[in-house]
């Protein structure tokens, strides 16, 4: 089971892009000018939501200082959520520069307030790796070594940054480095037809090596494939959402280890249901 290192969410992270809409590729070229198409309402879009923990609580939850744990996917059963907007775009096929706008879309991602979040932001001449910091995280790990310069409040991230990629997860107990129940999301653009280029070049979408489900999701083309270990064991789900010919939103969800063990036994249609649940509950897409 591949684990996300907390150190990978700290200052030492190097910005990585995407091969197509999901896997990693070389560092983004961020030499670009500020776009006039910034998402509307940038200044006052900071949002924290409180979830009714008694609503749709199908399993027994165990509270710890790291968050609510249950027999179900943890990410759906936390008490409070912050909303992050993707206001930047990474490079896809044929693109030479990252962008400080989100194209024709206003995209937001809900992340539990108690999860570690690394937000990668596009700036005019460089990038910013920011750790979303709040009172909850301070209580979880008061001795953490995250540099002050790398800590940013949700409000500062929302008002001042052009985030194109988010990596998040719950701190794993008895570990200073590992995360579990992880969610990743990124927005990228291409000068080529994104879906066609992905079909040719993205190894994650190679139907000869994995199962690829295609469906319509709220008017967009969605492809769902399992996340696999190097040994080919399914542990989560990739979502490739083609918003138009040149824009792709990629989301990846891997539950904590015990629940991830059950992923390998899911039928593909059940994996698709999990993917749509992640999108329904955590992702909002609006046309500008």
C-alpha cells in the first residue's frame, strides 16, 4: 500500500505536473501573466461547513484527535469541511505554461478541516506550496516542524493564491510522516484534444491493462479506473472528468489501509458508485 508522506506535504515538495490528467511529469513552467478570467468572488469565498454527524451515519464512528474513524470511508464522516477553489491550471498536452485562471469553470473541493492539505498554487514567476493551517491542526500536532512560511490559513489561500492541485489526508496515528484516507485533485488544460491524447498516452487509461468505465456525469465525460499498487492490487479510484475538449479535472481517492483492503473485492460498477459519491459529495463544478 503506497503511503503519502507528510514530509511530502511540507516545504521540501517540488512541484510536479501531470502526464495527461493524472500521473506526474516535470515541473510546471509558471512564467505567465495574470489572467483576466479569475473565478468570480475570489475575495470572499472562504467557506467552512459543519456536517450533521447524525445524518446518514450508517456506521459507528470512533472519534480520535485526528478525526472520525468508522467502518465506512472516513472522508464522508468528518465534522467540518473547508472549501478550496481551483483557480489555476497545470500543463496538459501541448501546453507550455501553467495558467493563473480556471478557464470557463468555477471548481471547488471540500476537504475535512482536520485533514492535512498541501495546496500547490501558480504565481507569475514561480509556484507556492502552502500547508493549510488552522487551530485543529495545531492541536493535532503542536510539535510539527512545518515552517511558518509554509503555513497559510484557508482565507489566505482562497484570497491570494491560484491553486491548481490539492493533496490531502488524515494524519496516521503513531506516525509523524504518514497520511491515510487521501484525496488528490488537479485541474489541467491542453492545447490538444484532452480525451484523445489521454487515450493514446495515459498509461492509467490503457484498457489492455486495466478496467476503464466511461459514463456521463452531469453533462461531462467521466472515466473511472482503479488505483493500483505496483503489484496490481486495487486500493482506490481515479476519476478523469473531461469538462470540455481542452480541460480535465483529475481526482484520486484512496481510503485508509483496512478499508482499502476491501477495494480489491469491489466490482467495477461498485467502484464507479464510489467515484460518483466522491464527486457528488466533495466536488462542485459550475460554468462561469
